[in-house]
């Protein structure tokens, strides 16, 4: 075993402590700089003069590149928005299954239902066709509903946002109502 003189051991310890201290001070100064959010009430000259007054902070700023400096002042950036997903078309099988689900829901509910209510009923009854995600269903249900109306299997009462759907051909009591 090697015997180190106490004085040399103390100097090794102090160098390591100083290095760790410098690292901690640099990290603290960098964190402080990244939290600075200057306003337009201060000029660039005043801002830089204020930084120069703090030795550790100025040393960190002096070691940054211009992009890092700007990013530090701008603050954390929001993650980039993901590209919108492409819309997919319904297959003929999905459309047929969706039409059957709509007819089944409307037959089970003799009262009028809006498109939103039909969508919720299809989901709650577990009748969502395979390959259609629940968030996409409100949009996907439009075309089959229009086709069912055109085929005379479903009729509408009301207009635009107030439109309600009913199963079957229009009854005599609904003939006078707007479609």
C-alpha cells in the first residue's frame, strides 16, 4: 500500500472539490440564465451590463453560441406539432356495417336522434365496424346516414344543426314537418 503524504492528499481533495464546485456553479448559472425572461422595458445594453455584473453568469453567457443564447432567452419551446393524419375512406364493407348499425340503433330508439346521439349509441352498443376508430366515427357516420336517407330507409326532421333522424319512411304525422 502506498502511503500518501497528508498534504498531497489534501491538495487532491481540494482540486476535486474546486472542480465540482465550478461545475455546480456553471450549472446553476446556466439554469439561472435559462430562467431569465427580460421584457421590452430593458435595452439589450442594460441586459448585457446586468449579466456582466455577475461573474459566473457572464462566464456561462460568454461560452454559449448565439443559437444557445437565443434559445435560453426564448425559453423552452413547445414540441413540434405532429403532421395531421391522412383521412381514410370507408370500405364498402365498413359502410354496409355502419348502415346496419345505424338502422339497428334507430329502430331501438323510436324517438328522434341527432347524428351525435346516433354515434354515441353505436359506440355504446358495441356496433362500431372493425377498422374505424371511435374518434373518427362522428365524421364517418355522415355518408352512410345520407345514403340511408336517399334510399328512404331513414328520414329526417329539422334542418342543419337541429336535424334529427328516424328509421323507416316518413309517417303521416311527420309529412308536414320540415325535412
